[in-house]
C-alpha cells in the first residue's frame, strides 16, 4: 500500500482502494458541505411540520400551513369554471340550432362534449362512440338514428333517456317477444322476409309467407315498407345497419326474445350546458342530421 | 509507522480562502474581451427588437411559453417542430466534445457562466478591497469600521450585479420593455419575482462565496471532460523538465544546477482555483491560462524564454525531454477524433438549416381515427374518419381546399360543412374532421387497406401539400 510513485510528502491519506495502479485520496469533505447536510435535515423536519406528512391511523398530520392537494385541485377547478361561466351560460341559453352558427361556441361545445362523453357515455357507447353491437349499444358514428339524429332529437334523448323508470318523459317503446306469439316456422319466414328487404340473400320459398306475417305483426311499428318509425324508436330494417346484428341467427333471437335497450336520463346528473355540449359532440361525429324546418 | 498514521484522518476541512492576484498578459486581455462579449450578449439580447408584423411579438429572441412558440430573429418554432431545439442541443453537445478533445477545458476556462461571473465578482472585489496582499490583510484584520465598510460596499455591488443577472433572465420569456415596467411598478407576475430572487441568490452566492468549490464539488463537467481529453489535447501544463529543480536564483550559488522555475509562486497567487499547476494535471484546474500570463511575465523579467507554463499537448513531453521541438498545434488538433466531431457537427448543422428552409408554409398532419377503424353507413357504404390539423404559419388568413386522389373509387366529405374548404386564420391551427367514403360493395369497401393521398391546396397562392394515408375496408 501507498507505494504510488507520485506520492509526495504532504499528500492526504489514500483510501486503500486501487485500480490499475490508480489510488484514491481520502480528502476531507468541505465543512460547509456538512452544514448544508444538517440544514437539509432541519429543513426536512420543518417541512413535515408545515405540510401534511406523518401517516396516522385515519389520515396524515395536516400540517400547519393547511395545504392540501385536493383543496388545490378544487381551487383550480373553480377557477376554470369561473373562467368558463360566460360561455357555459351562453351555451345553456342559446337556441340549440344556433350553436353551430357560432364557431367559438361550437368549438367549445365539441371539446367540452368530448370530455363529458368520455366520462359518462363511453362505458356503453365506447370511447370512440362506435357502440357495442353484441350488447345492443348503438353506434353513434353512422347516419342511422333510432329516435332521430338532429340536434334537438339527440338533446332530448340524452336529457330524458330511453325506457328508464326515472324520467316520465323518457322515450318509450317496447317490442313484444314473438316467441310466444308466432310459431318457429312463422318466425323463420319473417326472418327471411326481413333479410330480403335489407338486401341480403334469403330463402325465396319463405319470403312471400314472411311478408304476410310481417304486415300483420311488425308493420305497425316498423312501417309497411320496413323503414322504421322514429317516433316509436322502431329501427329501419331495410338499411345496412343493425342494432343487434342482421344475420338470420341474430334476427331470430331478437324476434323471439325482443331485447329492449335502456338509457338513463342525464338531466339529474349533468348540467344543461353539459348535455348541450355532449349533444353537439355526438351530432358532429359524422351522422348528424339538419333539422327540417 | 509514524504517529501521524495512527491518528484518525480529518473528515471535514474548512475552505482555504483564495485571493487571486491581478495579472496582465495576452490571455488575460482575451478573457476581458470574451467576458465583455458574453455578458453583453446575455444582458442585451432580450432588448433587440425584430418586426414581425401585427399580432406577433417584436422581440428578436423570445421563449413564449404561454403561446408555445420560440422566436429567434427570422425563425419561429412551433411546439411540433421541437426537433429543431433537440438538434441544437445535439450540436451543443458535439461542440463540447469537439472543443474538449481539441483544446481541453476551454469551456470551463473562458465561457462557463460560473467562470465569467466569478471573474466579474473578483474584479469588483479587487476594485473595492485592493489586490491580493491588501485582501489577505483585510481578511486577517478585526471587524472594525473599515472592514465593515469595504465588505458591505463589495456585497452591495455584487448584489446589484446578481439582481441584474436574474432580472435579465426573465426578459427572455416575455416582452422585455413591458415586463420591466411591470417589475418596477410591482405588478409583474409572482413567477417573475420568484425567478429573479432565485437567480439573484445563486449568482450572489456562487460568484461571491462558492466560486471554485462549485467546479470542484458540484459540477459534473470536470469528471466528464477529463474522459474526453487525450494526450494530443492542447491544455495548460508546466514544463517540469525545464523548470525543475526549482529554487531561488541567488548570485554565486550555483544557479546553473537549478531549472528555470524560481519558485516565485506567481502562478499560484493568480490562480482563481487556488491550485499549483506545477503539481501536474488536476481536476481543479479549469485551464483559465492566467498562470501562463503570470509566468511569462516573470520569465521575461529574469531573461528566460516564455512558456515554462504554457498550452501544450502532453504527448510532446517525450519529444521535448529528448531535446526535440514539439509538434505544431495543428498537428495535434487535426486528428481523426476531432475531424469526426467536426463532420458530425457540420452534418447536424447543415441538416437543421436545410430543414428550416424546406419547411412548408402549409403544415398539415393527418391522424387517421382508428377507434373504430371504419363505420358502415345505412346504404352499406364504408366510411373512414381522419382528424386533420391544419396550421397556417403565415400572417394572413388562408382558405384551404381539400381533395383526395386514389386508385380506388373514394369520396371526400367534411364535418360541419357542405364545401371542401377550411378557413384557417393567420398564425393559428384548426382541426377538421374529414370523412372518406367508399361506395357499397366497392373494392375499397371490401378490401383490407387502400392507399390514398389527401391534398391540401391554398386557394389564393395555389400552394399544395399532400399526406399519404390508408383507407380501412371491411376486411380487417
């Protein structure tokens, strides 16, 4: 040890570590560095007194300054809400059809609506609003609407919901389960007929009988030509879009069991401005219809 | 074993105060000029005006965090062009590699803010308290009225410099004249005051009190730069084969046996790091070259050639010991390593400049919506959605016409309008939902992927830009 050729009198001790003949001086630490270290300890203790720190059974010590991240978030939220109060009240009071004429309001409604949609609607309709066919959650991107696709119809559906028991103004209709009403053969015939009017290949021998059954049992809601009636929420059966699926199996299942989807009302959970915002957002996803004067 | 070995080594030591003596010479003169230049650039830059027209800041260099823009004279960088900043950082890194491998720690010795401001603070110190000997005496003297007066004067001037330093920093982030008025009327944002306070404190403490300790204990560069130097690097060194054995030259005492070093301690006394360069290469040496000036001065006085302490390459030691001349500086500097750094530096630099000039004035990004990949419409046609971000980098409102070209039969449609025109106001970005529709049972509707090209055309100038993307059919 300490045989380094460069070692001179007055050099500090070495640590005894050696790598390829290179040794390490054991220099003393600067004293102010030590004081800085003590200072950080004092600072650390002071910090735990001033700020929430020590975990107790129920909650942590609150700290003398009364700081809390939740309070900070709440403050931030109320600041943003105050900043948006004007445009929110404008959104809540303007005619629904006028929103799109005001670019600033439209932009705000689309962005705010997208946020509302992700929080409240995406659980059923999906984050991309494409719905879930297997579960009967409608696709909101296409140009087919069960209860209407203009801004006012969308707004009404969101506000009051569908087939719920909470809102007396909810949209309501019910398809009966034909499993007890029609025979299996009759159901197969009407399935063939529906396939034919929607442009699919169908067993021609069944179709003509199916047409008769359709007129007797289905036309009152789905219309004589199968194009549906929006006031009743009865889907158009002639187009390429299906709520529960359009093949023979899915059609048979629906006619036998008659699933009826439910949507909650949102007036009790969302503000009018939020409902209008999400209506504007959904209207702008690609299928929005213009209101007939 | 001697008794000192059994004693516990001291764990902590007080700082040895450093009192650098005034020195004059070629390097000191260069350092004064460079210091003036560096400080000048730092303090004056935010005040340079640059007319960009209405609605845009007229400050030549501005980091506009609120609007997420970086202005640098005629260049304006948007957040999506951050790669320019990344490129500049890469160039700064390569520049450091190049200079360190060629010239050692020149950054530390001349350009580092710690060096520049410490130099300035020492200048103030010398002006108030006198040169080295006077300062040593003052340090040792009692705290009487005179000492308090000198110390307080010095600290007050340091504080003014520190406030100006912290103050200049915030001007880079907002309009300087406006902010200056706000600062003086106490109506500026608290962030501005906090920033100034922090930078004032660090400047005051680092420049006035910590000085060489920042370089020795806090800064990572000395460790990193040591790894970038090699034996051909030009650095400050002591020709011990010429200087040793050192000793005072006294008449008639056999000065012939001694080297050129007369052990006058001039090199140690001028050193701002408080080290002895004659001990060899060391971590604490920032290669400020002041010892060269000091030694050259002494050599001239005793009638010896200059350069006992000098910029030199360590590989020349063997040659010089053998009585040969050292290689020329350029032989040392021009070697594969530095040439590699230079070419990398140049390539990145040219790449950035080219990218800057090739930047399109129509800036568009196409983000295909993949949730869901496609939508079936009631007539059986298949629709894809694309989110377009259109940026107008010019100062005039522009109207863009959108269209598409594809081998397949596809139709384009825009959300919220029956036209295929998007208005983008000056210096803004607009998002537009674009639909591309394939007819029922068409090739594109049934296939997996179909290529298409979206065109954006400025109706006024007929500038065009396109983006290639794909259309998703039913076969997923």
